[in-house]
C-alpha cells in the first residue's frame, strides 16, 4: 500500500483499504479502472462519510490521492 500522495493515518489507510478489498473483485478488477473512488461510512452518526480517490495498482495496492467529505460533492474533480 502506497499512501504517500495523500497523508492519512495508518489506521485510516487500513480501514479504507479493507473497504476497497471487500469489493475489489466486483467493482474494480473487472472494469480495469486505474483512478477510482470509494465512499466510506462510519458507524458513528456524528462522524462524516468521505469519498477517497485512489489509483488502483491491483488488489491491496492503492495510492490514495484525495479525500473529501461526502457533503462536499461540489468539488472540482478534474483537479484530482
């Protein structure tokens, strides 16, 4: 796992990587996507959900490039 592009904690990287891995074969492998996005949700109602943008180098090998709260859907995604 390479998370040098976006600085996130190791705990956060492990959580997001786990979520990606759980749907990788269905959502990312077959499409052959390189630049991908996944939305994460917290069990805590006071904690925001996030969209993580990442480069898919293969199963369990992701480079995180951006993170946005899901409420901020007006971001300019062309800048990623």
